[in-house]
C-alpha cells in the first residue's frame, strides 16, 4: 500500500491536529530516553479513544505497515524507537482513569495514565499503586505493562506483572482480547503474565486493571555511609539474613553521589565510597519493632555515618537524590549508557570489583546505582560522545558488563527490558532453541510482522544515531 | 544528548545553548511540570521536545520557521528547570534561541510580529502604557466587536485605572535605620497597580529601611528579553544601570518578572563592553520578599482578623529565582493569617510575560485552570509576588463571578500593619 | 513412563502418539486421573533440589520434587513459600502446584504461585527443551514463560525444572475468629479491612458468617496489632500457637471436605460472593472463601454438570481439583481461551499434550 494512501486512510481516523506528518512534528518522537538510537517515523498519531487505537492497528494490519506504541518515551532500552516505515501510536492522551474500586483494591485505567496518577487517584482511599520506577511521574501504565517495569520495591512486592489483574489488548492483527479479570486469582494459563513484559510484540494494552495496596502506615528510612563498597554489600547481606524484609534497599557509589550532590542538594556525604538506603515499611507497630533490629545491624556495621528520617520531609530528602540519580549523571558527563543487569545478591561484591577492573581497562568511568535488595545493578557507563570512537567503546564496555552478569548466574535486564539495546545479549542468556520458540510465538501472534518490529531478538538492523 | 551544533557560529550564546543540549538526557521528567504539555499533550510542546527541536534547528536540519511555532508556545515558566534532575538550564537555551531568531530576522507572521513589537514598545514605557490602558478601559464596552486578541488584553485591565503615584525621592526609615535601598518601580506594575509599590515602601519604611525612589526609571528590559529583542532589552537596562547608582544596601524589586529578568543580565550582555556594569547592577538587585525575610520584620502588626489565604508561586519567583519560602515565611508572621496550599501549585497561571498577547487561547486555559484551583482551595483571598499573575488570575476569577481580593504580599503586610 | 531426567521427558514427548496427561504426585485427582485415549507422563521420579542458596532467597528443583520436601528444607533455614501451595500432605509436587496454579490462604499478603515463580525449564510439544525466566528475583528478559505455565495444566508443555523465590518465614502467627451475624456482615467487616493499613496475612470466610483474620509477625508488635484488629472488628476469639496453626493447615489441606466431595477452585470477587452463596446454599455443597474473597473453594457432592451450569449462570469459571476424571475447567470459559489456543498452536502444534 502506497505511503500516501496509508496516510490518507489515517487521516480518515484522525483530525489533522492529531495526525503528525511534518518533520518538525516528527523529530521529537524519533527517540525515547535511549538517544543513541533515532528513527523518523512516517507519522505519529495521538489517539484519544480506544477505538482510534484499534482502528489504527487494524489499518496497519491491512496495509502491513509497522507500528510502535509509545507512552511517554521514557524507555531506557529503545522500546519506543520508531520504525522508519511505520507509524508511532502515542498513547499519552488515552489517559482516562476509568474507575478506582476501593473495596476490591483495584483501579481500571487506560494505557496513557501515568504511573503516579494511579497512586494519586487511589490516595483518597488510603491505597496506592506499588511499582515505582524512577520515571513514575510521567511513565505510563501501558509502558510499564509492555516492559514489566520495576522500581525500588521489587524484593518485597515484585514488579509490574505482579500487580496487573487484567488487560484488554488489541492484537497486531486487530483482534481484541480480554485477559484476566478483577480477581487476584484465575484459572487457565496466566496469559496476563505472558503479555506483561512482551515489549509491544503482542499488540497494545488499551485498558489495564491494576491491583492496589494500602498505603503503608509508617516508613523508617535509614541512610548509611561506607568507606568501601564491600562493607555496604556486607551490611545488605546481614540485613537480609536477619529475616527482615525491607521495602527497599538501595546503594549508590561515589561517582553517583557526586553527580547527585552537584545537581541538587540531597545532603549526601560526598566522600562516601558507598551510600546505603534501607527502608522499612508497614504497620507502625511492626515497623518500630523492626527498626530496632535494623538500627542494631547498621550501627554494628562499618558505616561511618548514619542518618534516619524522622518524618516525611526527611524521608523525601533521602530519596530525592536516589530518584534523580540517572538525570543527575547528566551533570558530570556528556552522555552515558544505562545498564540493567541482575546478579544473585551474593555475587554483588565480586561483580562490582570486576566492573571496576573493566572500567580501568576501558578507561571509562562507571557510576553504579543499584537495587541491592534484588541484585538489580545499574552500572552507568559515562562517556563523551563528541570524541571519536567513544560511543563504540562505551557500548563495548556496557556489553562486557552485561555478559559478566550472566556469567555470575544473573540476567541481562532486570526492569528496562531488552528493546533495541540488548537484543544481541539475548544469546548470552538463551539458547538458539529458546530464541526460536519465542520468535515463533511472536510470529504467530504477529503474522505480518508489524508490532514493534526489530526489538528484542538478535540479528536485526539498527537505526543509527 | 549528543549534538552537531556548530557552537562557534552562535557566539557567546552558542556555548550556553550547546551546554543545555548536552546536559539534557532526554529522561522526560520535565513533561509533567510543563503547562503546555499538560494542555496540548504532544511532544513538540514539551521542554524535552523543544530542546530536540532547537538543537535540530541549530544544527541546520530544520529551519527556524519550522521550529518557531513550538518554541513560541513555551511560557518560559521554567518549571522544567526546577524539576530537571540533570541541571539542564532549559531557560538559557530558550532565551538565547529566541534572541538568535530575532537577530536572524525570523520574526514569524507579520501581524504577530507587529503585535509583539507594539506590546513591547508600549508596555516597557509607563507613560505610553498608561495612555494605552486608559484607552483600553474606554473601549472595553465594545469588546464584543473587537478582534479576540485585543479582547483578551482588555479583559486583563483592572475595572478602573488607578491614579498614578508619584513617590518622594527619599522615604525615611521609621525608627532606627537598619538599611538603605533603591526601589525599582517597574513598568507595567507602576501603571496597573501602583499600590503595590506604595505598600512595599510602607512596609520597608516601617521596618527601618530608608527607601530611595529615583525618578526617571524605566523598564528593566525583561519584556523585550522575553520576546527575543536583546538589543532593546539592553538599551532599556542601560538606562536604569546608569541612573540607579546611589550607594545602597540593595536595589529592591517587587515584580518577579523584573527580578528574574535582571538575573539574566549576564547572559543578555554577553561580552558587551559594559557587561561588568550590568553584572554589578544585577548583583545588587534583591526581590523584596528575600530582602525583608533576611532583614527580619520588626514592626508591630495592628489588630488583624483571622483570614484564610492562599499563595500562588509566580514562576519568575519560584522557578527562575528559587524564591518559595521567603514570601510564605513573611505571611505566616501576620497574626491570624492561615495559608492553605493550592493544588497544582507549581503550574504557571499563563501570565508569563507577553503570553496573554502571544498565545491568548493557551493563556486563557491556564488562567481558568488556575482560577478554578484557587476557588477549590476555599481561600478567601489570593496572594502572589508578581503583577502579571495578580492581573491574570484576578481577571479569571472575576470572569468566574468571584471577586476575592488578589493582592501582592506587600499589600497584605501593609494592610496588616495598618489594621 | 517414569522419566528421571529432562532428556527422558523430552524423549517421552517426542515418542508419544497420544495426548500426554502430566502427573506429579497425583494429589489433584481431577487433573491427574486419565481418560481413555491418553497416556500419563509421571514425573514423580524427576525430583531433587538442584540449587538452594538461602541468602539468595531462591531455590531451583526438579518439577517432581514433593512440596513437603521443599517446605522442610526451607523451614530449616527460616524460609518458606508464603502462599502455601495446598495438598502438600497428599504428595503434591512443585511442578503440579505450578501447573495447577493453586495457592493457599497466605496468597493474600504477598501473592501466589505466579508471583514467586522465577524460572522454568520445560519441554514443549515440539519436543524442544527450553528455558524461560531466570534464577534471580528480578528479570525482564524475554517472554515470561514461567508465568504462562501457571494454571496451564501442562497443556503447553511439561515443566521439568522450576526456580522459585522464597521469603523469610514469620516468627509467629495470630488469628482472630469473628462470628458475624450474617454473611453480609462478614463481607462488610472484610471490606473494612481492605483499606486499613494493617498488614494482614490471610482473610478467609467460613460460611455462613465466620471471618478468619490472620496476622504474621512477632513479639510485642504482634499483640499490639491484634489489639488494633480487635478495635476495628470487634470482639472475636483469638487463636495462638498450635491451635492457630492447625486451623490454617486444615483450611489449606481442605480437611473440611466431606468424603466423596469433589473440590473446585473458583476465582471470585467479594461482590459476587453473596450471589454464589445464595445459589449454592441448600445444594449438596460446602464453600470456603479465601484470599480476601478472591478465591472460592467449592466442595461439590453432586453431578459435575450441575455445578457447571450454576457457575456458568453466574459467569464464574472453575477448575476441578479433586474428583474423578473429566474436563478440567467448568463454568464460564476462562478469559482469552481463544488466545490461549493460538499460543498452544505454536508451543504444541501436534497436540502432544491435552487440549486447551
């Protein structure tokens, strides 16, 4: 089908102010948060109803035109990277919160609702939506579902997939499927579980039923500074071994701390080799009792400085730096590649030392910030893209780190997904037969190969910088 | 973000623009803070998208004409800068880019350009503006017959034009003199709400501050800067810089727009021959809230009633200058005064320099949104530190049928002292 | 067939000429009992723990490993599967628990089988030996086949090895038993609990009107929390220690079933419970409502077709767990079964396993 015919068919669905085709309109959509990859789509559409999305997908199917669904374009793995021959379906305007059911602890929302908006809508009922990626003020539920987004509370509460009860999906061939429902339980295969994290290859989730939990009554947040990463890691092991199940355990290395302090005044000690944040949450009585134990552990550890939040404001202050860490890196480097490997917790120390060695070997700085509770690392490879060959070297180092994680028994991505960025590393984790099965399944659900093509599987082309 | 901007082509401002692009990591955390993104829901009208567009234009892959419509819709409220985790300084890119496009002679559509120039030429000169405003109040009954643009502007005028205030050159301190300051009378403010400056002078004097009000002052240049007319902005700024040379502890402004504009003098003057003078001048300028907060209020308040008010953060105070707590601290010292927090407190009211003239539909939407939120708060009155916001929100409250007082912080303090 | 390794399982699948019914310990009789035209693939000899590092909060074991063995191993290290998969006492295996997707009352607090499974090794109907997921608690690589297997009853393939996340076991438990005046009162009390900030471990209802609320914790905090619970709900009997533990073990093991009663799992929501109760009271059945009213267990004495119709009429889907051979799913078709068949077409093109 000729491009012109396709565009005029799109124009039958969308008014001109919601069908973008001019270069100045398209360029802002050519990339998500992984700016190393850029591609200009044929068009961007801005649906405001589920029907418009369905019609668009059906049109794409008839015309065999690729489509890429985009929430807020915050993907760190290139998940929203457009296809040059295709259309970007921007879902940020499909943003109705259909209902919040306090009695059943669930919310039904459209794909374009932001993560934080769900918690805001649930707040009057004393409920909230648990998964909290750092981009939660803007990232959309649709994007969270596509990539099984995580956040800092995954050890205790799991990832997005553990909080999705049901989804209404438009498949790449235009069929509508409703999976799951409102109950926590189900019979039949867990298709919701299969869809979450399928990175757009199985179609687009239009409407999502989310599980809500009661807002924790009380938090106890501790910030401890260490003069070695090993000491921080050991403390984490002790905390975990004690039987405490903190809501969050985070570590930042010195480079990250410096970036954060330069960008905003979080009050972090800039000479610390590692900063540990441990947060307990739950009923006040229980948290206070657990806090006594946590305090003992931290005070007996090698921490040289310990700070506990006494109220909400101090708690926000402790988290402010951690939550803004990725952005803050922009203050100390021209560019960086964010990695997302996971390793078994007991391997953290060994892996971090190896990352140090690799960093020296490649002559590139690596700023580490990670979810120590679940072993999810975010080694950020800092580089200056204006220098010849630097991007390539940074990519190589990033790749080595990813492979290193797998070697130690981990996985290539904990929460950012494979997208464009880690396609080739799928081979580190999965055998050919595994990849073939996944691709066969993908082709069966997307027979014309139009849904977020080129992502997830190795051996495909790359739109350049 | 990587870029191919030929920095040398753009002179001193080139570095500022390139640095902004480099610091931006395209994370998108600015989107929820951006009023135009909230209203328009498209990437081109977000800070992240505008950085991308400006970058591409500077690289030469897009013409300035193609990029202008989106950059023009930016309020310059700097809510994005306030929230950006990466120290991106979007405001510097915006200011420099607008100046660059003006210089290049890319002026947009002719009627827009004329309207903008007319606005700057009028509003930056109090005498002219006063005449224009008076005329405006006269033709207001004919609003329905006038083009929308003019109509919007007329809506912003106060119900009645106030009589102008002529200040004595020196207002002595009451009691022990604790400081000596010059008052910047501003342009628009001195015409639309001279009572703000009167109140500020009273409050300062009561607290032991001697206030000098040199006649012949003019606009600080902020308006012209805002629309990218750097040359005019510098010309206006120079007038004040040369005039206001008395030896004082601070030069006080009661208009957030001025304080913010003056804080950009370094960028504005670049490597001009008198850039040092400009920088020295700017270093002496203090927002009245910060000055009083630092000095400490000592005067006795009168018998005040209990009142529930709400405070609106002007973007040019909160985002551009980081001034959020000082006004609140001052207000909370008034006995009986309770402050209630506004929803969406960081969202711009739509006033933003000449935004009402340049983007009337969007300004109108933002103004209504802000007025609705003010009504929802249950407050009996609104306080703000900027004439633009006071005018804008006041007009929208009135159009919703509500006539609650919308006052400058100084007016609230002055009334409390007088009660 | 009694394979002892994943390769033997692979062989068995490739060789089979009739649909295979996979059986672990045979604890879920309605699902393990074969009909004619099927062959049973018995996994009880495919057992053994392959890896368990308590500090990692994970373990990997062969699918045929008995739940009771796992529970003992974990308990020795102060750990457990908090969702307490049922029928461990009847020889339930890890793979069977996964494939049936059954969870006990503990599912309320931290989630069920689907929230604790991390990785699987499995043999597809195409005879491929595959891996999905991983061995770490956080993973977004590739399609989530581990979750897909939950509740799939071995229709997509046979799981040979599974990795689970575990949690530290709670030190103590305490249960409040509240006898309400009516089912509606009990449901209303349950609703009150749903948005309160108490960290509740289990909420079950024993019809007609007994509400069971379980808290996990220890020490002084636990007593304070129980007191808060009492303030919220009113005066109920408080159970501790062995008596308390027994109560929940019995619920988990379905000791309340009468002999000859078959057991059906029905996902539900609290709003629908009164309708179902009204329909079933007086019929030859018993019910228990678990997981905060999200899970109904129906003990049914009568004809399967009858309960099939009753559930369909209320738009509920059910899974037969204990009973005679026959259809696994009853009532309204579970959502997206057509999509599930599309998936099966890829994973088991030739129908080596039972149909969906």
